DNA sequence: TTGAAAGCGCTACCAT
DNA sequence: ATGGTAGCGCTTTCAA
C-alpha cells in the first residue's frame, strides 16, 4: 500500500548518472547531453518520481510558498466578499505558477503582530502579500528587517512602491456623478472608518463632486464596517436636514442595513430616494431594485499583486516595482431610478 | 539590515554544547540537565534564534502544514459563507497548534484532481482536511495510496471513519416542524442538487415531517447552488398546486432569489407565506422580516476536523477516529410570522 | 558534459 | 546527561 518514495538517488542509479545530473534535468538547467536528458526524463516519469520540495527548499533556500496576510480576524474579514475573493484570486494565480499560499490572520482583531511573526517564523515563505490596512510602522520595520520581499494591497502612507490599489477616488466620482445625473441633490454619504486610506480617498472623490456640482445639503458620516450604525446616521440626517434624496453607501457592508433603515423611514427606493453603493456583491443584481454599485477589479488586484511579488522574489536585485492603480467599474442597476420613465419625484 | 540567520550550530558553540543538546532543548526533550537547559534557552532567546522549519521538516519528515481542500472553484465556493467560515475556523485552530494551512482548490469546477495532486506533490503537508462533496472513489484511492492522513468534512458513501458532519436530517426536522407549528401546510421545499449527501439527508428530514404531520400538498424540488433557478420552481408550484403557504429554502444561497420571486408573485412574507431557510448568513437577522433559519456549527466543525486530523498525524498507529455529527441551531426570526399576533391568514 | 563532494540546518541514533 | 556522527533529499560548487 504505502508506496516507497523514490528519490533523486534512485533515479541517478537507474540512469547510471550522478545525482547532480539528475538535478540539472529536474531544474531544466543546461549542462546535460540531449540524449541523457531525455533518457532521464523518461525514467523520472516511469518511476513517477516527485522531488521532495522540503529538501529542495533546504538546499536552494526557496520554499515555493507565499504568505497572504489578511489584517483582520476571521469573523470580520468574512463579513464581506472582499478578502475571500482576493484570497481566491491570489490562490488561483499562485497555483498556476506552482506556488502555494499560506494564509495568516490575527487571532484577535487588531493583534496583527502574531500573523506576521507566525508566518515569517522558520522561513516558510518566499514572500508576502499583505493587506495594507492597519499596518503599523513597527511592523513595516519588522518586515524590512526580516528582508522578506512583500507587496501591499492598498496604499500605505509610508510605502511608495510595491503596492497595488484600486482607484477609490475615481470610482467614487463616477458613482456620485451617476447619482447626481439621476437628479439627486441632497446626498447622504455613509463612509467607512476615518482612518482607512481608502475611505479618505472615497471621501475626496465625493467632495470633488460636491464642489463641482455645488451641492449644499450633502453630508458625510462614518460607520464601522463590522458593526454598522446606519440607522442613527440616517435618522440624524433627517432631523437636521430633512429627508435626503439619495444615499451613497461607502461599502457593500452597509447595504442591507441601509435598505432596512429606509423601509423604516418609509423612503421607497428608487421613488423617494436614490441609492447606490461602493462594492459589488453578487446579490446586488438579484434584488429589486438592483443596486447600482461599484465593482472592484479584485481578480486583477490579486493577479497584479502576485506577479509583482514574483518579480521581487526572482530578481535578487529587489528592484522596487512601480505601484499599480486599477480602475473600478460602475454597474448601473435600478436603485437610482435608472429605468423609471417618470422624472425624479423630489420630496 | 539583513540580519544574519542564527542556526543551531551557533547556539551550540556559544553554549559550549553539541548541536544535539541544543536540539533536545528546542524540542523539549528529556536528556538535558536543568542548568544547561535553562542556560541554552536563555541563549536562544538572546540570540533571537528561530529554527529553520524547512530543515526541521527534512530531518524529521514533518512539515507543520496541513492542507485544506475545498472541492469547488473559487467563484463558486465564495458565493456563500460556508467554505470561508470553515476555512477561517480551521486556520484559527491550526494557528493555535502551531500549524499552517495550505489551501487548495480546483482551478475549474469539477476538476478536483489538480487540487489533490498539487498539494500532495512534494510532501508539503502532514495531513489533509477535505470537503467530502464530489470526492470520487478514484481520488479516495489516490489518497490511501499516498498514505496521507486525512479527515473529511461531510459524509461520503465509502468512508466510515475520520469525518465530521452536521446533523442535516435533525436540523431539517426542527426547521420544518417550526414552520408547521406556525400554521403552514402547503410547503414548497427548495433543495440543493440531488447528488449531495447533505441534500439527501435534508430531504429525509423534510419527508419525516410530511409523513408525521400528514401534509398532502408539499413538494420537493431542486436547484443548483451556483445558478439558482428559483423563479421557475415557485412558478411551477403555483401552476400545479396553487399558492404555497410556506417555502423552505434548502440552502442560504437561495434566499435572496426566493424573496425576490415572492415579491413578483405578490406573496408577502410572513403575511401570505411563511419562509425559512437552512444556513444562517449574518444579514438574515438584519432583514425585515428577519429570516428564520438553521445555523450550522461551522466553528465546531472546523475545530473537530482539525483535532481529529492531529490525532491521526500524531498516532502513527493511524487508529481511525469515530465520526462526529454535530447538531445545528434553529434561529427563530420573523419570517414565519413568529411575532404577529394575528393567526396565519391562509389564502 | 559530467561526477564527486560539500553543504543546507536540523534530527536521531549510538556511544560514552 | 551529553557528544559525535550519520543522514534527510536535494542543490551547488569545483574538477575533470
């Protein structure tokens, strides 16, 4: 039953060559006669030889693994689609290049240190892809000190190169302009937590529009991602400024709650209120009205991050890779009255 | 900047002992004097010594990695919460026991073979946790042939031991009984694809209730998970049997579509129709009405699967672990009219 | 083009 | 309780 594992040594004996020669064939290196090469390849195939990656790793100091650090505790990062999709994109990409992915996340929200230490311990990975959120200077220092190649997903104030991000500002502009083009003026923008660079950029995009189109009764407010407080925010707006004629959600996480809150406030979407959201979840298109939203190119983000990392790993030069900012896509639904013939009925 | 990596050899030299002794300290093995042990521990700490896991792996033929095989292509397995939550539970558990998790999924739905081969290639993992769905006999054979310890999540017709599952049948009974207790009689049960054991079990649970409570106008139908065809199913029921007074969804994946379909059919939940679903998604509780549903103990499934696997890995005896069937929890919402004072208004 | 041998950093066994 | 040494399975010089 238990098949005896065959090693490079056996292959060498059978082929009547040295281990070194077999190794060269295995790694497609020059320095082996064509006849020998083919003969050895055949023998390897016949024997069903699979090189021991651990041993290869020890000898060549590469592991064939990359690490992916999601800077949030599991219960949190699973509440939306962002991280899982990114993970799958990276895993997919890695598999194609014969890499494996080691996932590392903090056990407790906020304690990212474990995640770094755990995965870096013992040289298990050749490089790292890291979600830039919450990355502290201390951790950044630690990474440099460990001399491990890494790529960030998302901007970071102290990192100029080797990162991928989406065009938050541009996407927010196109979303807001769309909402405005549908007739809305009193827009409530519910953004994520202040300290995220992505949130700042989305706010900038929103403010660009407010200024350009001269909208006086807009408002920006903040909610946590994990524990949305949407109800109060909408209520507050109504108290101070009356009913809004549009709400833009700064993240997909808020959508369900916003819709529920609107029901409570007797605000019908899209008749009384336009609604649009950053992020695109699969079910947005299945709802009625379908939610107008911004789809992030997460697949591309994963692909780009991975190939950047491979470049860093390959070139021992470690020449910094220029940042990549990827565009998002506006997905028009019906939640801003896109398919209603009647003009927007202002309150 | 680049810190020179400390090895066991340096530690040994500084401590004036042999590598073997240091190794014993490192692995908490007996055979070292207390004084020496403490002294060596201190030196290791001072030097910030981190053993090279690859080398350890090569010498001891263990890797400290376990593999998790999700038998679906990424776009699919991310469409619900099940796999991501399971993944996170396993990762969490693994981290606590100083293990890392290698994720492997098929690139193309259905082609699970890659996933197995890729992760088993080159002895990268000490054991495997595998989603039992779609696991073929050929693959099962391959696994045995590779002599790698593995644990299944979910039942499999040819596996008697070393698996964890939830009590699908029992959970379905409690869900159905709840729906019935709220007054429903004409129940449409929308189940997943026929060939899943879990679907079969849920159907059994449903049928148990149909028999016990003598309900004539029930119906069981099937939808794919990835491409739900809910609309037609509901339409068909109405054509043949008139409007149902309850719909039970066999999986969380169908919920949004069912709700939308009901809107179209002018069936108000819960006034005209009771609704309940297997699976619990976070947003079920945020909707109005809140969806009555069955929460799977995914965290416990992950914990159990992992500890089973560790047992298999540790005991070279490979003594089979008895299967574990975990109970689910009924979460009462409002979608079956739980909080309405008026009696159920039958059409 | 090829072989021989010296590691990679650790574990494991056999002496002492 | 300790040291010495032979691997683990491969890569990587350096000679030939």
